[in-house]
């Protein structure tokens, strides 16, 4: 059984690690996450619609909807979608896996953004195509345009 002091020490250590980790975040980490997802294959721009506000007054809860043009048949469909935020401490924000019964290549969620940054969406298809799109989002503090 862990005592109160042991618990607080563990939480404090974890908080320090996260703070240090946040300082280490780089655009290269975002590029590495994309490269890992695509397995180094080239990407093609287009066919992805990103519905994301241009200005987010609260970076803690930013609505995101993604639609990828695809017939979504058993032979030709979107299989995976990756969302990356370049300035986040952990750039890999979300990964969605779409099965053959999905019907449409659409997903929606809320994401947390650390600062004004680009949100990048990468989609894999069952035919091996890799699609990419990005959208900049300005994150303000309290709606003050910061």
C-alpha cells in the first residue's frame, strides 16, 4: 500500500517529467509521427476536408471533423486516419481505424491544442494511397487574439 507522501512524490515526479517533455516537443517529432504512420511512403494532397475553427478561443477543447473522399467499398476504402498537431507536447493527437462496414470516411472529435499551430491529417487507403491535408489554427487565450 502506498502512503500519502509516496503518492504525492510519484505525482510530482510525473508532473516534472511531463513539464520537461513539453519543452522538448519539436516539429521534427510531428514529422516523425507522420513518417511512422506512412511507413516512409509519399503523400498526396487533397481529398481530405478538415472542419476546424480558424480561431480557437479555448485550446483545451477544439472541435474537429474530418471527411475523406472515398467510395468506402470493400476493395477501395479509407482504413486509417492520423491527426497530428505540430506544436503539441505529444504531436500524435488521434488515430482512427475504419472498418469495411464504416460506410463513410468521416470522424469527429474534440482535440486539445497547445498553441497556434498546424493540424495535419493523414489518411491511408486500402489501395496503398496516402492522403494529406493541413489547416492552421490560431489558439487565443480567453479570446484575446493572443
